[in-house]
């Protein structure tokens, strides 16, 4: 059981970081394409793409907060509640992964929208914020379930 508990700790952070990387990659590819188009047309490069591609990194922070809460468990608690900690870590990691990945996909679409129209930045940030909310809620709900 102790091994499961320890595995849960690293799964939370590892999966959350994978999601952030996937989300940043998706939005970053769209931003690179939009910047290439802008540069080719002699336009000024749009800084707002940086904001859109950077947003999915926060889920790694949420996963780290959850992992840190789980590391506060005593060795006895880890050995007796290893399955619970494994489940919390897996659930938290997967929730952060999905939230960050989908946020990045929304960010990629947002970059395309801004590149083509130059309008709607506030609405696009709100759409990305809704995806972010899934990660925040997962952290909040799982945080209170961590024993100790």
C-alpha cells in the first residue's frame, strides 16, 4: 500500500505536467503559424498569443499543490491509505491533464480567431478560463479529500 501512496504523489504532478505540455504545444504551434503569417505580411507580431499559449501551465501548479498536500501525510497514513492517495493522485493528475490539454486546444483556436479577425480577445480568455475552472475545481475537491 505504501508504494501505491507514493505512486499517487508523482502521478498527480506528472500527469498535470503532461497536460500542460500538450496544451502549450497545441497553442504554441498555432501561435508560431500566426506569427509566421504576420511576419510574411509585414505586420507587427501579436503579443496576445503568448498569453493564450501560456495559460495551460497553471494546471501543473495545481497538480503540484495537490501533490504537496499529499506529501504532508505521515508514513503511517501512506501505508494505511495508500490506495486512497493513489486514487486521489490519479484522479487529480488526469483532471489537470485534461483541463490543460483542452485549454490549449481552445487557445489554438483562439490564436486562429485573433489572427484572422483581430477581435474577441476577452471572449477567448473567458472560454479558456472555463476550461481552467475544471482544473481549479478538481484541485479544490480533491484537496479536501486528502487524509491527514
